[in-house]
C-alpha cells in the first residue's frame, strides 16, 4: 500500500501501530490539500493515533512534499491529539513537520530534515505539544530549523528536548523558543538543549521570546 494508505489504516486501528518504509525508497506526498479528496486522502499526512514510522533497513527512506503552490510552505506531516508519534531513520524534504495539541509527543530519532520550511515557517513545528529530537540533522532549511511555542484553543504549553543533533545553514535561525509574531502570547514553552551543534544559520542559533502573557525558557 502507499504511505498515505498506511497512515489512514493506522488512524483507524486502536492501539499503537508501526509503519515500515522500504530502505532507500522515496515517498511522495501531494500537497496542498484537494477539496475533491476529503478524509485525509490528499494534503498533509495527518497522524491521529500512536504511531511509529521508520525505515526497515540501513539506508533511510525519504518522505518528500510535492505541490504546485510552494510545497516548502505547507505541512508535510501533522501529528494531532495522537499520543506518542515516533519517526525514525527517515529523511524529510519540502514540507513542515508539525506536532499539535497537548496530547501529542513527537519523537524524531536519526531523522534528517532539509529544504523544508519557508520564511517564518519552520522545518519542525511544536505547537502546544511535546517534541523530543535526538541524533538528528535539521539543516539547510528555508525557514527556522525548529519552532517550539505554546498554542491551541487553550494556549497549551509546549516543551522541546533536543539532544546530540546538528543544525546548520537554516535560513531563519536554528531554534526558536516562543514567537514574537503572535499578539497576546502563545502559551508557555520550555526547551532543553544538550550536546547539539548549531551553526552557520542566517540568524541567531537560539532565540527565546517571552511576552507578558506567556513565558519562554531555554536550558543549554
């Protein structure tokens, strides 16, 4: 089956699921969403249950966004109210990886994300959720590498843990904790960085933004 079919099947199955990708294979995700194909059959891959997506083999598979309206500025994969979602030994290109809602923990292990994001849109976006990223490369992206911020209907808090990872050459900075562009605050966020290399970005390596309505802290 296709990757999209596998995600839809996992969403409809109770309990944890594992999707195994073929080594060195490329998986294309057509974005943006098409109104003629509802139910998650076009647009971003929407993961709504506890799922692991990993490459079965030594050479990582690639998930790449393809779309006529600027694929680098739209979501490639979104985990929302999904419990724990793990992506392991996978390359991501041309899209945004997003975790939303407090009930979601997104874990990236040995993941490479490049040519993702655009302008203020990050390659990896943690929005009112928990992000745990280790032994990964978030480099050469067209926006910030990672943006972690509180959000959602009740401004749920976010947390980010980044360990033993590399961020190089992201055009709008490496790690952004909180956001200066959302009026009225975004909910609190806390980030912990350990053993990472962040360099060569066209902006600050780490930015921390707090407002009168929210707090943002980073431990490095």
